[in-house]
C-alpha cells in the first residue's frame, strides 16, 4: 500500500513531486482552462511563499508499527522548537519504505525489522549511505476477538500450523489446530507483505521471511486489522504490542509459549526477553545526506534521547535502558554508516552488546 504523506505539524509546502502530479492531472482534465488556471495561480503563489521561507521538507516513510513513535516525536519536537518543523510522514510498510529510501526519495525510513541484504545492495547501487538506529523494543502480539473463550495460550507450533504456507485452503477451522477447540471457522488477519512485522513473524514462526499462507485478510495499516478482529468472533491476528495497548478494550491478548511456558507480552517481559520469540527491536534509518542537515540532526537527537523514554512507554512501546540510548546517540553523532543488525551477516546478541561491539 502506498504511503499517504501526513505532516505533524501540517505545512502546505511538502514536495514538488505532488505539485507536478496535480498540474499534470489538471492539464488533462475536462474544464481545465477555467479552474485549472486558478489552481496553478494558487500553486505558484504557494511555491513562491514556500521558497521565500526556505521550507524544505524532511520526508519520512516506512513501518506502520514505528509510525506512532515517529508521529509523536515530530509533534513533540515541533512544539519544542516553536512549531516550525517541516517533516512529512508516510506509511508504506518497512519494505515499501526501504524501496523509496534506497531510491533517494526519502530521508528517514521507519523499520520494524533490520534492513535486508537485498536492500543494502539497492542502497549501494544508488549511492545512498545510511545510519542504522534502534529506537525501541516491541513484542509482536497475537490477539483474538474478546468473545473467544477457548484460546488463552498458543505455542509456536500452533502458530506454525495456522500460518505455514501449506495451511492455505486446508487449515481453516479451530479444531484443526487443536482437536479440543470448537469446530468453528478460523479467520486470520495480518500485516501486508511489505510490512516488517510480516517479515519478522514469518521468519520466526515459519523459518523463512515471507513464507506464509496467502488466504488471510492483510493490510499495511494496523488499525484495519484491529477493526477486523474486533468485529469477527472467530478471528485471530497479530501486530505490534502498542496497537494492542491502544485497543485493549476491544481485543483479547493471547499468551505465547516459546518453550518456557505461557507468557503475555508486557513492558517487562519484552524488555527482559522472557516474551520469546516474538520480541524485537525497532529502527529508524537516516540517510547520510540528510544527516548533514542541522534540522535532521536536531530532530534525531531529540528522537533517540533517553528523555523520550516516558513517551515511548505512553505509546505502548518498551524503552531501552539509558546506556543503550546513549550508545545509539553516540552512533548517530559520529555518523557511523552501514548495518550491524541486518544485511547479509547480521550480528548476534542483545542490542546493547551489538552496539557496544561496534563503537
């Protein structure tokens, strides 16, 4: 799904690609001479005013999971500097966002997984250098409709039975997963294929990113999934922990047994690793070219500071300890490029261990 630009706070100047597209459409529309001329005059005046103010935007796109964090950071930072921020936010999913980012179309990419090797190659081909910054922890949360009174805990094997590619068209009733469960239709909801959440879930549960049955209701926008599951008594789906927190009055969380017993995702269990294997770090990727801009430096410093830990918790995410935030800020200040969490040879260990080893 293509990202629709959203700005916090709103500014009329965003980018010339949008204006050129509108002009192209108007030049070919019925009645274009009358109202098209008026639009072009207004657009021209807007462009002149924008240029005079030097209103260059910073374009951000990518993960729907990371979007609420970035949106809140943009709003708060804009208020802290007097409301003059010009940052445009879109939601294309992690994969869709990396396509734009590696093409040089955006300055920052929100990502709910590390960058893939093929994306590193694409960025290299186009000359886009990037700085990789972990910003928070999240736990993929499996949810059902509140009227579901028989699913309390799922094993990784249960999830694999439901979501493996071979289940398509075959495993569609609850008693096919566990015989003691009702002989009722099972309807599945999940992120779209451009989502980093989809990549992470499929790799963790099915052993390979993108390996999944295809007969489920998908969307890059988590709110669509929330509404679907809340309105479907026999449904099950998954998305980031923050979306459950935001909608816990209309959804039911399911505990996950990763081999050590049933554990619910909470701030504590996600941070200490006991909610396994569905805990993960979230990232932003900043282009080195954008890093050269003072506005971007100021914004990202604000974003990754430990002072924002309270805001992350309010949003339903898990903040890193201060030592990790300090390591992230140090990495950004020095402009260290490349990936240490993704690519062809991702490093292993905790976020703090990986950052400390690559100072």
